[in-house]
């Protein structure tokens, strides 16, 4: 896989480190998989064609590609809050959500993830260099108030389509 300009990949035994303009990530590679540095990029090789080795080969290739993309461009997920009276704001290192509970919910913001909130449009933007962490933080925020299947209210991904069910009176 090619490595963009401004990004360096270092191989140290079983450890792959990727450094770019946005930060640095590292990965410990499984012993049955080898990572080689070539003139045009990085190559991931496997020892045999056993099913587990093929799976580890694809996983390692995808993880390294995600690390390269993350340190060069970063990842972003956008969440939308739908509901009357719902509010969102960032206070210090906490995301404060008023989403219909008796008390506001305070969500601690992890150190290597950046969260921005637009209180006017009720939009939350989660960004960072680690794809897994950005996705997990987004899923954790969404789980505070998942979309209601009957009214459509709640926290959803910006590109998520919520299928609203008909109530029991709509026979």
C-alpha cells in the first residue's frame, strides 16, 4: 500500500509505527504476519494460506491502512440530535447533553479525541486520528439516547436513516 508524502512508517521488529502531520500511531503485528518496507510503500505478507493466516493478513493490512489515513487526514463522525428541548454543549473536558432525562448527562471527552458541539444546529462532531476510538466514542454518545422508533427523537449519526414505526392506532 502506498504511503503519502509527509507520512513516515517505521518497522521495529513486530512493531509498526506511523507518524504524520496529525500525530503518531503504533501497532504490534501478529507473529505469523510480516510487514516489509518497499520503495513505493508497505507490503504485508503471510506465512501460509491457512484460513487464520488469511484473516490476520487482511486485518493487519486494514489496520495499517487506517493508521496511515488517520495520521495524514484524520477521521470524523457527525452526530445529530433530534428532539424538542434537547441541548448540547462542551464544558471544559465534558460534553453536556440535555436529552430528556431529569438531569443533564455529562460525557467525559477522551484525551486523543476532539469533540465539537454546535448548540444552534444540535450537531456533534467527533474527530481524531484513531478510527476505532472515533467510532467507539461516537457509538457511546449515541447510546446515551438512541433514536426512538416511534417518534424519531434521540441522538443519531448524521447520515443515519431512522425508520419511524406506526403507532398501535394505525391498524
